[in-house]
C-alpha cells in the first residue's frame, strides 16, 4: 500500500476543526491552551453556531485567542471579560457568548466581575484556565498558586503568612444561585480531553438556551512557568494540582 | 399636537431622553448626585416598551466595560456616574478609545479630589478633555447648561459616537443634574433592528456571517509599526472632529469690550452677570463652549483681538482657563474666577471679579 492510498479521504478519521485556522500558535510546548482552543472550535462547529458565537479574550497568555479561532471576538481589559460578556449577551440574547480567562484574570483582578456576573445568572459561559501561575508576565504568583509552590514573586515557595491561600473560586461559583453548571476538568489525557469537551459543550448549550451562568475550570499546565518539560508538567499537575483542585462536576442543574 | 412641556430634573431628563432616542442599554452604579438616572430608568421599565436593557452593575469599572462590550457589539449604550466614579472608568475609556467603540458617558460632576463632596463642581474638566486614561486619545466632550440640553445631548452624543466611533462624554454637574426646569423631551425614535446594526456597523462583533472576515474589538497591537499606524489613524480622526464638531453659543459678543468664557452651570451664572453689567453700561459678552473637546480655540483667538480682557469663570480652581490662554496666546489679559468646595458662586462675585481685575470703575 502506497502513502497516497493510506491518506485517501475515505480513511480520514480525524481532522482539526475548520474554525481553528492555520496561524502558528504562540503557546509553549506542553501548554494546555492549544488543546482547549481546539475543543472550543470543535464544540462551536458541532453545534453549528459559528455565526452566533462571540468570544471574549482576556489579558494573559490567551490574549490572542482571536488569532486562532475564526469567530467574532472582543479583547477585554484585565479581569473585565465577564462584564463585557454580560452586555453582549443581554443585548444580543440569542448569541453564544463566552469568556476565556486565566487564573490571574478571573480569580484575582477580575474577581468582582466574575462573582457578580455568575451571581446575576448571566447567560454566559466562562472557560477558566487554571495553571496556578502568571504565564504571560513570566511566572509570578497567581491567586491559585499552591502552598509551597515557587514562582518569581514567591521564590521561596507560597507561604500562608506572606501570601494567603490558593483560591478555590470554582467552589465559590458553585454556591451562587445564578450558576447552573460548574465543572472542573483537565486536558492531560485523551480521556480527560473527552470529558472537558463534554463540559464545554454543556456550558455553551446553557448560554445559547439561556439557562444561567456556566463555569468550566480547566486545571492546566504551564511547563515554562513551572520550569518543567511538558511530560514532567503533566505528571506534576496530576500529583499536586488534582490533590487540591478536585476534578469533576461541582454543580449541574 | 403642541409639544408637551414638562418639569423635571436634568438627571431625569437624561433617562427619558435615552428611552426616546433608541438607546439599547444603560449600565450604571449608584453615586450622588446622579442616581436619579438609574432610578428613573428602573421605574420606567423600558425593557417592556422599547426593549432597552437597564442593568445596575457591580461597580463603575464593570459599567464601563459593559459599554465596551455593548458598544463593541454595535449597540447604543450608555452609563452615568459622578466624578469619583468616572475616575474609576478611565481604564475602560482608554480601551474604548483605542478599540474605537462608540458609547455615552454622563458625568454629573461633584467636588473633589478624592471622595470630595456631593456638591456641584466642574473639577473634572482636565480629566474629561485630556483623555483621562493612558495613551494619546480624546473623548468628544459636550457640556450641557440646562435640563433641556441634558435631554437634547443624549441623541446628539450617540450620533457623534457612531459617526466617529468614539466614546462621548456629557460633562454635566450637580447643578444641572439636580435642578428642575422646563423641558421638551425629544421625539420617539425606534431602536435600530439587528439587521440595521449589522449593516451600519460592519466592524462590530455581532457574530461572523459566513464569508466575512472575523471582527475583533481590541486595543492591543504588539507590532510597533502597526501600533504607530493605528495611532496615526486615531489622530487623523481627532483632526477631523476638531474641524467639524466645535460647538459654541455666543451672547452679546459683537460689541463686547470684555469677554466671559464659561460652560455648563457656570455659563448660566455668567449670563445673569452679563445682563446686570449691561444694565450698568459695561459691554460684556459671553462665549459658552458647548464642546469642551474639541475646544473653540479659533473663535476665542478671534475675539481676543477685539476685547480688553477675558474672564474665565469655572466652578473649579482654573482648568479651562488653560485652554483659553492657549487660544489667546497673550493677545489680551486673561484671568480666572472660581470656587472649589462645592460652593456655587454668585453672579455678584463674577461681576466684582471682572470689575476689580480689569479696573472697570463704571
């Protein structure tokens, strides 16, 4: 059998979603962002709502999310994505409106916007990338940095007396009346990716069907910030991150 | 049918005008002395009539970012606040300016700095006319001096905001916001349909129709050459606005020996001062900038060659006077009179200052 026989169209079992364009991603090897981007593009395409999707990108590593997924976007000021999404969804009620935010953006500078958008039950979906570190600015402490974890701004490890405790904002979100779906997932294995995709789909359907607010946290790797190889980063995440940030649905109504 | 004349506060007039001129959404946070705007909208329930969204946000920071989102999606959106709240909005305003997002911000000014006072002031002139946030940008700034103008400037602001894709600030103050006056509300104008918005705002992030490139609302550009080009584009737009949109009102400037320059509520006080001075035979005229940016440099320059002196009267420590001096370039003496602690000066104080400073013995 020749190569061309093997790559014949009838043998095609997988292709990237067409919404994901061919622009080279700026993400580091081993980073979770690329996988989550692909899942978002796949879900929008499978739901057939390309023309009704509006994404809001954050300040952080995903600031350029709009360069990779071919839908309409707004790029938010640091932490303000849920406020921006609130207005878009209220003014265009039949749109899928989602934000894509990191831990510093969502759980630190944008805590007020996050909590209040979720508490109002805005019909938006929030995709929350938690890699416990500030990636874009070069590895500083995040609100979700684990105890003892070393970063550029806690070089001797996170200590409670100096830095307080890692924030479980997803658990807080699950207590809010406005949320209908709160889930914590990861994308470190094929099985995990499948579960994460189901969660993103659920969140996006909730937005379109105006069922309330959805938050999907993706516990993620940052091999550059963590100063590990991609494989080490995945192992470290499984050993340490999952112990504190338990995977699974926290709320689904 | 004859026009219906109503009696209401400036703040209430803004709310009614917004509903009538096809506003799609209001997002705001309570602060004195402008809370009647949100209260009136909440009482009127326009979401049941015109479909206008009204939302009390969690902060002024959230409010201005809701304007970013709504304006970026092509909708006519507005917020209102007072001085300390508007200070909180400056980040969002800079982002809106950079991303070229239309929107209306009503600032019913109170005294400062900081928490200051809830009494009227015009202390935010610099903040409003110099951009206020980071980077090289301007807002169009309209200064109403009556309840009628607070009503009329809502639609005008939206027209300008969408014509130039720029945030527009209506810089009112605690006097005009709180005083009750006669007003004729603008006629009803329907909200634009979704199809009309998509057609008239091809740049807006409304959801990408098959075949068109994606629309991205952003102020970010990491390539220095592209950032420079974007800034040149913004500056060219500001030049166009300077050329087309200067608005002023002149009273008795033709034969004036002295000129008073005042805006907003101060212009109303100056008007009374001028009337009294004319009765004494002192020929004083009033120039009232209606747009504070773009500022009427050319007309003030022209008048400066004809008068013996100019008094700039503001309810602040002297902010617009800097623009007046830039316009006058030393051709005639310029002085300033104002109060800062929330005290509204009287016409008598204006008259005394003018006579004293320019040695008018009449």
